[in-house]
């Protein structure tokens, strides 16, 4: 009888511990997040040579489920000769493809306004990236965005940084 009780209690504790471990892995939605990136940007006006530099970008958003989020970007900094990035600000829909529990690919599409010394434009933006969880609420990621694609100017940026999920 003692042996049966010991086996039953052990099995119950093991099951409870396994269930707790699974619950710790599940995300609760909606889930806000905030991040910071180094942004390697390039502006290519048609009437002048292309310019590039490094700035900073803040991003944040709200993830509604495993596959969809909305995200905003705010970037600034960096100059190359007479061209300086005063700011970029944008809002995007984010489609997410979970490849593994800790690794995700994503695509972004939305609207951005970019102000550089030579011009200020706004328009449709798109990009793609990936992120990898290094801790339960912390991920490293990288993406490439086409922020502007106008007839007289393009503005692209590759970014690498970290995101914290609350």
C-alpha cells in the first residue's frame, strides 16, 4: 500500500511539474513588446549619389496571437556628408511565422514618413526579418525594411537589436 501511494504521489507531482513547465512556455495575448536597434540606413535620391549611415531605431507593438501583431518604428540619427536622418516614424501590420518555439520569421507592411535633410516623404513600406528568443521575455532580431520607394527617392534600412516582451 505504501509503495502504491508513493508511486501515485510521485506520478501526480511529475504530472503537475510537467503541466507547469508547459504553461510557462505559453504566451498570453495580447502581449506588448518594446525594442531597440542599430539601424544601417541608405538613402538613394535620383538626382544625387546614394548616402548611408548608422542610426538608432525604437520599435514597439502589440502581438495579438502567434501569427499577427501591429508594430511602430521611430528612428533617427546618422549622417553622410550633407544628408542627415532627422527622423522616421511608421506603423505596420506584422505577419509572423513561428518556425520553432524560440525562432520566428516575420513580414511587415505599412506606412512610413521619413525626413532627411534633402527631402521629407511618406508612403507604403515593407520588410522582413527574424527573431530568436535568448531568454523567456528577451529576443534578438534582425530585419530589412524598404521604408520609401518613390519615383525620386528610396530609403532602405537593415536593423539588428533586441526586443523585450512584457
